[in-house]
C-alpha cells in the first residue's frame, strides 16, 4: 500500500498546479495579506505516525476551527443542559447569518455557526471569566501537541476582529435581547474574538484533533480529555454543521467530520484512524478552504477513510 507520506506529497504536487485557488478572507489585514499560494497538510495516524507536507509548519490563524475547542469545554461543563442554549441542527445558512435567530427566539441552530459559538463563549465566560476561559482553551489544546511553540492567541488579530466585528456584535446583542447571552455583550465577544485568533500550524492543529480521533483521550498521555459520548457528539455536529451551508457537499465529497475556518484551515477526523489538518488560504463562496477541501477529497479517495465506506478500513 502507498504510504501516507507519498499520498500527501502527490496531493501537494497536484495542488501546486491548480490556478483557481479561491479568495483569501479580506475583512482584516492579517488575513488579507496571507499568500494564497500557501499549502500545508499534516496527518497524524492512530499509531502516532506523523506525516507533513508543504507549509505544514507555518503558523496561521485557525479562526472558526477553534469553535471545536470552545464547544468541547462547554459540553464538558453543561452536558445535555447546553442544548437549552444552542440547538443540534444544520443551519443551511451562512456562518454569520442572523435570520434564523428571530423565528427561533434567540437560540442558534448549532454551536459551529457564529451565533452558536458566541453562546458557547458566553457559557465559558460565566464559568471561567474572559481571561480564565482563554487559558482553559489553551490548556485544552497544548497538552495534545508535542511542540507547543507558536500556539498562541494573536492579540492583534483579536483586536482587529473586535474593531470590525459589527455583525458578531449584532448577533450577540440580538441573542441578549432574548435572554440567551448572560454576560455583558463586550465580555462574551471578547472571548469569542480571542478564540478566533488562535494561531498554530497544520501539524499542531492535526495533533489537537487526536482527542477526537481516539474517542476522547489524549493519545500521548492516555488521559481522558472528554467522554466518548461527547467526542461522538462533537464529530456528529462537525459532519452536519462544520462547513456551514457547504456542510452537505463536504460530507459527500470528503465523508469525514470536519471544521473549517476563514483563515483557510480545516481539521478533519477519521475516527480511530487519523487526524488531518490542511491549510490553503483561498476560500470558496461558503468561506471554506477551496483547495483544502479538494486535498481532503483526494486523501479520502486514496485511503478509503470516508466514514461512509461500507467496509471501514482498520
Ligand atoms: N472571525 C470570523 C468571524 O467571526 C470567523 C468566521 C469563520 O472562520 N468562519 O466572522
């Protein structure tokens, strides 16, 4: 069988030849000035083998991929009570959409759209405070990563998110009107913007996903990070909602639970098999990495890792 290293080298080579790379997010300069030619990919296999290619060791803004980590902490805190504040259903709408909040009385459709992630941030601020919750997020991801250098919250990105985040402020204020934001809106948004500003490279991002790959454990220490049930819940929601109104197409093309960010990163999990991170800054019209999606599609074609395969490879 072809090794994973060879497969991802082939994929990187193919992606180098693609001229239509999508548009880089341009709402803040730190994202707008990223080179669209960047491409990196990292695969961590269940046995610990690490495979990387291209710009896999260059740090980038993981943006909404970080919604996984906030949600992990909130689910661990509240369990099923969390579903009184946020639903478990795909939205079929853009990541920053406000329309459904009116008919659904301020309860977002899921934790992976902006409105849902802002509610999740509010839960964390209630329990830990703004600074404490930022630390909790770092404390969740850092122990999963072998080389922790460069895993930071980029204060400049967070500040620029805040200065331009009028729509997120609108979402938070609207939900507060329905009683679904319990803290001061600026405090809840402060955590949300700092979470968006998490920065790491592809290898580190793939390592952070290993607690989902294993069904809840840190494979390096054997310690439980979350319960197996919560790991399944997170991955089910990633499959249904992780790419917003592009989630159905992603499920069909890739067939793995995945979460995208407007920085061009995607984290995808093959349960029991691998944790995969890919980074290509150009986005499709849904705000998901164009080449990142294509690269994952190729990887799954070559490995058979789709969770929908009738005979799942071991
Ligand atoms: N910072 C972005 C926002 O809040 C994150 C969105 C994303 O990555 N899809 O709008």
